[in-house]
C-alpha cells in the first residue's frame, strides 16, 4: 500500500505558487476538472474521483492534524462509469460532493495540487509519495516544499475538502 505524507493549505496567490513550482523544475501535467463523490463509510474515507485526467476510486485513512501527516491510500483506477457511481451511491449513500479545478504538478515522487474548490476557495496540497519505512524522508520532503512555497503554519488545513463543506453545511448530493 503506497504511503503519502501530505499537507493542505489555504492559498491566496495560486499563480505565485504555480510560478514557483515551475522555477523549481516541476512538470505541469495539466488542469483537471474533478468531481469527488464521498460515500458514507464506517472507517476512513471513500471517494470516487471523476476527472479529465484522473479517474479513481480512492480509499484512504488519515488523521486530521495541521502539518505533514501520514495518509494510507488504496487507489483503484476507475474509468468514467455512471453505473459504478450509482452502485456506490445506492449501497452506501453519498456524504458530500466536492467540485474543483486542479492543476497537477510533479517533482520526482512529490505531487503538488493547486486547487480551486467550489464554495471553499483556493488551496495548495503537497503529497510526498513513497512506501512504508520512508516516512522520515517523505516528511522532510513535505517540509522542504512547504518552505520553498512559503506556506505558513497559519495557512494549514487539517481536514479534507469534504469535511470543510460539511462544517459549512454545504452538502451537495
């Protein structure tokens, strides 16, 4: 199972972050319109991501805390299929739907997202991707890029977009 050490932060100047990533040699994979449908589950989080670039069924467990945090992820490639979404919706129920535009960048094993999330605003995410036993290296990478992108501790967001929408009572099903 892949391991991520990741952060999410509010981003008031996404164009500056994108420019800095390009200065650092990042490979811009493109801009994706993604709709993440979160399902009601007893443990962790389960979402179906439907996009132009990325389409996956994603199960993950992550603690809600500021700063770099471990996320255990199972990613299942899922071609766009309304039948799969209907089965998941009917059997588990939809918790919330997150609609966003995401710019995707990579530097080696580190993935960066600059997101504009409907009803929430702009964010930047850093995901250092590796395997068990690499936690310290991944944590260091995450902290390094937080510094390079001038991400302040006050900007860190401990929870998922789904949690933010639920907190705001902006559930969209």
